[in-house]
C-alpha cells in the first residue's frame, strides 16, 4: 500500500511536476481552487479536490495523509 501524499496548489507548475515525478511512489491527492482535469486525466489514481483553501475546509471524510506539500 502506498503512503498518502497531499499536494496543496497541485494544479500549478510545481504541483503538476510533483505529481508527474511522484505518481508511482505515493497515493496522491491534489487540492486547488482550479483543477486541470485534462492534465490529471493522465493520472487516474490521483484524487483531485477543487477547493478554495483560504475560505473552505477539507471534508472530514478525506483520510489524513502521511505527507503534506
């Protein structure tokens, strides 16, 4: 089982490249106010959450990750 990794702001340049590099090593969840669905369609196991973190809260049903970036 892969360790869970959350990437906040994952639809930006750095976040997308982190997903590309770490996709096979972690169970990744991406949180951003805009999700690039076309890009993330290449990574079907990545969970994407469209959320404004400065205003909203992450749903309590989302499991706690081992790593947060």
